[in-house]
C-alpha cells in the first residue's frame, strides 16, 4: 500500500523510534510542534478516526495505554501535554493513516488553530 506511515512501519522510510510493540509504533515527528512531539500509529492501516469501528478499536484502546507510558518516558506526564488526532480535510490531516500526536514540553494554547 502506498502509505507513508505503512512504509515507516516497514522500515522502508527511516524514522526515530520511540516505542514499538506488536500492535503499534511510535516515532518522533519530523516537524516537531514542541520540545516533545511523538506520533503513535497502529501497525494495521486505519485511515483515520472515522474508520475506527468495533472490529479494530482494540488497537486504539491499546494505543491509549501506551500514550501515558511514552509521556512518562519523555518526562512530560506530570506537567501535562496534548494528544491530537486530525481527521480529514478540515481537520488538516495530511497523512491518511490513523495517528495520535503527543505534543508536550511547552504551554499549549486553546482553542487550537
Ligand atoms: P497530520 O497533519 O495530523 O496528518 O500529521 C502528520 C504528521 O506527520 C505531521 O506532523 C508531519 O510533520 C509528520 N510527518 C510527515 N512525514 C514524516 C516522516 N517521514 N517522519 C516523521 N514524521 C512525519
């Protein structure tokens, strides 16, 4: 499949690994929006939050168990951070493979742009 993040999982495109297990892969964003910016993706290709359903949602639950572990390892768990998933055109999703941004190490603003 011609998917950037599937190629990253396959090792065809280099990335800086932060965490990996059978179900998911986490790596540093190439254009970090904060001192910590990690992307967590399911190894299974799921296009976006819109494509989550009862047959694939267990990987999302798993990712949300992994996220706080990554935050702790990055040293941002206590001070706080943001988890974001952009969906589709208006959500400004640029890579159509489900991913959760973990952004931290600075004060966030609200509302997001
Ligand atoms: P989104 O815009 O929500 O779809 O997020 C896609 C993210 O992937 C952006 O934050 C990009 O900076 C990041 N990105 C794109 N290509 C790469 C890459 N080769 N390695 C790491 N991060 C990437």
